[in-house]
């Protein structure tokens, strides 16, 4: 039985470490992709959508009453940050639906 040289041993260790690094990198990347797909609007449950609408509304109100001197463009950009447009649109549709229901029943 031959004793392995230092270079061949180091090469084997580096190969094993590279394989492990590749495995864990791919695994973490697939988990990140899975998390990202769960964050997409179409993959959210109704409860999560309503929670996000609430969080967006609170964030908008907080930014509007923050007391900072903003230009008109800054005020408009408050409504267009991140995914706020989707939730603002949904909120407008929900409010319009409730107004319609109140109008036809009254």
C-alpha cells in the first residue's frame, strides 16, 4: 500500500471541497428561487395579498406624513415604489366594488 503524496492528498481534498461548494451553492440557489417564486403576486394567498395591501397602505401614509419637504415628483414616486402599484390598484378595485354594492342596494 503506497502512501499518498502531499500534493495528491491536497488535490483530492480540494476536489471534495469544490464538489461540496458546488452542491451547497446549487441547493441555496434553488431555495432562493423557490422563495422568490413564492413572493410573486400570483403565487400569494388572499390572506397574504390583504396583509400586503395593509402594509403598503401604512407605508404610503407614513411616507406622506413624514414631514419631509418633497417635490411633486417625490410624492408621485411614493405610490410607484416596489410593488405598490399592484396593491393600490387592487385597493381601488375593492373600494369601487363596495361602492357599487352600496349603490345598488340603497
